[in-house]
C-alpha cells in the first residue's frame, strides 16, 4: 500500500488504484466491499465502451484490434517508479500485438485474449497539493496512434440528498441509477461538483466530457472521458478516436474538496 499525506489530506493507493482519499477524516472514495462496484478506480484505454456486438473487434489503421469493454490497460499491472511523501508515479508499458489474458473470459466474455497493434507507455501520477489531489495521465506511443481515454473513479455517497451539479439542472443519484449500464453523458464539460455532506469539485483538462454511473445509492462513478461511446454503434467505435502526438498526450483530473 502506498500512502501519501499533505496537511489534513491522506491518500491510499493499492498497486496504482486510488482506494482512499480522506480530508480531516472524511472519506471521498468508494470503499471496496461496499455495495456498488468491486473497485474504487481504474482507467479505460485504448477504447471506451462495449465491443461484443462488433465481435470484440475495433478498427484501426493497423487492422482490427481485439478489445473487450473499456480496453486492455486494466489487464496490465502498474509498477511504482517514483514516490515521495506527497507524490507517487505508476507506469504500465505495452508492446504492440502482445496477447493479454482477458479476466472477463469465460464468464462475461467470449474472447480469451486481447491485443492492440501499437506500443504505448501509460503513466499515472498522484500528487497531493494544498487543498487538492491531482491525478495526471501521461501517454506516449507512435505518432497518430488512435485511442480513447477514460478515468473511472468511484466516490462514496454519504447523504440521501446528494446530487451532481454540472452544466444544466442538478442531477440526483436516482436519476443516474435509472439510466443504467449505458451511463449518463455530460458532454462539453470540464467541471462537476458532487454535493454531499462535504462537496467535492472534479476539474479536468483534456477530457471535455463525463459519464455518470451507479446502480446503488451509496456510490457514484464520475468518469472523465475523451468520448462518449454510446453515441455510435459498436462497429463504428473507431470514429471516436483521438490521435497520439509525437510529444505524447497529457490529461489531468483534480479532486478539490470543500474544507
């Protein structure tokens, strides 16, 4: 377990997964074992969304990639490459066309192995700063490599009156539940506020969209995404790709609690 601290803030990270963010004893992160979801955060890369209707194939200019829902990054292990008292950096690296075991097979998927036709390196940095936790993603790969990125954190809900404040009218937790597995999109948006017993502002740079998902009243996933996948049929998922740049791509999520 990696532990970071700064003032009244404390962060717990388990093999690159954010499993706790407390400020003055108040926990913002969904706890494993609680109803809702078996994890507390993960990443969606290099694709977002399901692929079963497309026979688990996603079109690229290097041919079809075999991908299950939300990509293969989550099947790789993080290595901690740097740590201080308030900062920790984790990395995953992938070699093109390497077959990766699919943890959803055979119970929830028909494909045993996944692959991607490009090399990439994925870096995740946690840094506690004054009054906030910053989570930065640095991605490098071949120039013009297609990809999508989504960050999938789950937040603990403390109050029955909790709601989301975004661009339009407030959104209740029950409204998110009603949307179901497709998740509720909030497009053209870089900031969301979770109004609970203590408010949490989620600011992003580079994503420009969110998805909201939950099946229970005690947890809410607020997911920054580069593309909302349900806008297209699964056979057209490639139309939502972003292209890699020679210098790489950087994305930022800031969790800013109300103190």
